[in-house]
C-alpha cells in the first residue's frame, strides 16, 4: 500500500471517527462507540450473506419438509431453555468482556463448520441432520452472547448517549447488510452447489472473526461493588427467594394479559414460519437472487422509514405505535398468499409494506415491555417471564403449520397462511383490549 493511499485511509478513518463520536465526552467512550460500530458492521456481513438462505441450505443438503419444520422449531426450544441460564451466567460476572469473547468465539466457529458440511463422508440426508442439529445447539451460546453483549453495552454507554450511539450503529449495519444482500443471491445462483454455500459461510466466518477482534478492543470499566454503611447492613432485609420476582409477575394481571396477547401473536408468527422458503422456492419458483431481493426491498424500506418512526411514537405514544405495528403484521401472510408466479410485482409491494411494519413494531416494543414492569426491582423477572412465554409458540407451532400443509396435500401454503393471519388479528383485538383496559384503570386511579 502506497504512502498516499495510507494517508487517505487515515484521513477517512479520522473523519469517520469524528462524525460518529464527536458528541461523546471522553476518549474511552468515543473509542468504545467506534469499535462497537465496526464490530456490528463486520457481523452483519455474515447476516447479509447467510441468514436469508439458512432454510434453503438445509433443503439443498437434503432436508425433507418435516425436517424443515424441526429446523424452525428446535432452535426456538434451545433459545427457550437458554433464557434463565444465560441471565444467571451474566448476572454473576463482574467483568463481562472476557467471557463474552469466549462464548462469541464458540458461537461464531460454527459458521466455519457449516461451510464444510457438504464435504462430510456421510449421506445427504445425514448432512442435513448435522446442519439442523448444529444450528439448534448453536442457539445456546447465541443466547448467552446476546445477554452478555446487552449487559456490556449498558455498562459502556450512559442512557443519554445510548440512543445516538445505536442509531448510528443500526443505520450503518443496515447499509452493510443491504450491500451483501445484493450479492448473496447472485453468489448462490452463479456458483455451483456446494461451493456457493461454502463461499458464503466462509466469507461470513472471516467477517465474524474480524468482528470479534473489534469486540475485543472495547474498554470495559470495572464495576466496583457498593460499600454498605453500618446502618444499611443492620437494616437490610433478609435475602428473598429467587422466585419472589416471578410471583410478583404472575400477580400482575395487566402484564400477564399483555404477555398472553403477544403469545397469541407469536402463535400466528410460528404457524407460517416453517413455510416461507417452501413458498418462495416451490410455489413462486424464485431464484436465490429473487429471494434475496425480498430482503433487499424490505431493508431499503425500513432504512427510509427509520427516522420517521420517532415522530410516530411522539404522536401516538408507545402503545399506539406498537398496536399499529402489530396490526401491520396481521395481514401479511394473507397478502403473501395472494402472490403467484404471474403477479410477482405484488410480492415486491408487500416487501415494501413489510419494511415499514418492522421498525414500527420493534422501536416501540422494548419500551412497551419495560413500561409494563412497574416494579423495577423485579424487571429481570418480567423480561424472563415474557421471553419464556413467547418462545413456546416458536417451538410448537412451526411443526403444526408444517403438518397441516402436508395434510392438505403439500401443494399450497395458502390455507396455513390464512390461519396465521386470522390468529394475528385475534392478537390485535386482545392487545387493543389490554391497552384500553389499562388506560381506563390508570384514569380511574387518578380520579
């Protein structure tokens, strides 16, 4: 590399660093924001190259329709079982980064193994089983990594800084994801199997390792345990049962009702989740490039709409915006079922709408859950209860949806998609009633 080019790259790096961190007060926080952005951008290279095609890869390895149902359900089961252990592991750590890097390496190493599966000296269907089992088991370190990373980010950035840091991070990671979605489908279509998937997973693995390097550059501030005064020691209450928080959650009728309505929504999600790749590949006869185009259009739509969502939240509030997002998700399976190989333009139009629904739902979602947990002392129990409940449909209903599809002849996903939309509309009604009842209760309490 010539000195001129090195000077230009250094100048670009300095300008980018200033653009992303000029509002942060100290050098360590600025560098943490910088390395967090680089970590995220490298990580999403893997997302753009591999995530839209995981089910397609399983099918290429020889997975049957029933195995695709397992592929959708089993990782959700492991995620369900990993929720409590990941919280316990994370809560006991005074210093998070070292443990995070170890778990992250285990999680990311699997992407190299995925690349090598086609060359194993076993039959095709057994290769598919190996892939399904590896993806399933890999969800455990994935959940642990997510818990540790979230806790670490909370320590590195103050609440007043966090929104700006992650707004920049999410925007840039979306750009990177979009760029690699543009090439991922072409890689799979133009390069013969299995070299196409080997290339995608191998490049994704290299990007993950570079991402891990930037993750290791984060500077974690040690957490000092507070020193209690003599009065605090003598007046401190006895240690409560670890189940005290869960008992509080169960007695909170409003939160249980909210969770139940979202469980119904996730049943609607789960019913159709195992059938999307079958729908795209077998019914619409889409190529890998065309399947990637769905994600590309949706991502572009989300990026353009992203900055407008805060204005919607300001006008409608978190509950109104969240209800709008849930309402947007309800008709999607029904709308997709109207698409055929003769009217693919409608598929792209729905993808635009899907891209608008996602930010509306997700940006208001977390605040809805946290606002529902009135007792901050037991907030982890509220979140654990919610995550556990909404994970259950993801274990059961993909298999039910797949079995119904096969029972009805395995020719069209439309009947299952109609059921999925119907269930989602039920959830919308339930959620609206929960919000309305809660609002009336609050107004009655003020009078």
